[in-house]
């Protein structure tokens, strides 16, 4: 508060939150002017006070399932390549937006995210009765987990080259 007065910066306390990152059950007392929260959204990513992204992953998976269902419902064409192109254009960006920040490392989270593409490809006419890996091969796609791994490697190599 003194800092903002000294620098003549007006702070809108109604728009501010305090997120205490701690493993302790009891968090430290903070000034009453700014409310303390258990999770916060920043740049579209929801993070909780234990630096876990469960809420964020649940929300994006729910939105992705809805969009995938809309693609199947609204497109009159049943051409697999057209439907897959719509999936890649509209759904996959939701599942990959800023993944390097919230990248899932628990098996349950990885399975939940992969379930969106698994379910979408299962409903395509050309892929009836096939296993998930066979469906991806037939459609010329990679699993979302493999895509994240590949993009992580590219991200790391770019950082190394950039710093050299």
C-alpha cells in the first residue's frame, strides 16, 4: 500500500487476489483489503495454491468434449478427413494452449485429455471397431501425449539454441 502511494499508482483492490503457495494447511494472514483465494486464473490458465492444474484440465476437457460433440452434430458431411480437420482446427488448440505451463504429469490427467481425441475418433465412420492406435494411424494423427512430448523437445532445443 505504501509502495503504490509513493509511486502514485492507483491499485484496484477489487481486481486483486492473494494466492499463497504453500503445502501447509493454515495459510498466513494477509491484509484484509485484498481477498485471499485458493485458485486463480492468469492468461487463461487456472492454478491452485498447491501449483496443481486439476481445475484447469477439467475445464478444458469439458469444453473440448462439447466442441467435439458439436462437430459431429453440426457437420452434415461424414467424411472422416473433413471431421478430423475440424477437430484439429477447433478442439486441439483448446487442449494444447500453453500446455508447457500446465503439462499433465499424472496418469489420470493424461488419460482425461487423451479421452477427448479417443472418443472423437471412435465416432468416425471409417474407424469403427479399430483400436485407438490403429485409428490414429489410419487418420495420420499422433496421440496428444506424443504431440506434447515432441513439442516439449522442440521447446527445449529452441531454448538451448537461443541461449547459445
